[in-house]
C-alpha cells in the first residue's frame, strides 16, 4: 500500500474512533468533545499512516 493510502486510511480510522470515544461514557456524537476527539484521532491517524508507510 502506498504511503498516501495509509495516511488516508489512518485519517478515516482515527477520526471515526475519536468521534465515537465520547459515546463510550454516554456523550453525544455531535458534542464538542466528539469533534475534538475526532480531530485528535485524525492527527494520530496521519502520524500512524506516515510511520507505517516507511521510506518510499
């Protein structure tokens, strides 16, 4: 898989997991914390996708 594909996959998985995290403690999927965690998850996904992509 290319580095670009891994970064996009990381963004998708990270932002989705981050958005659902507040729902685990009874929060709403449309709350401010859900948006914040979605953003943080996307950044973590970018980092992880970049690291997994290796040197091309």
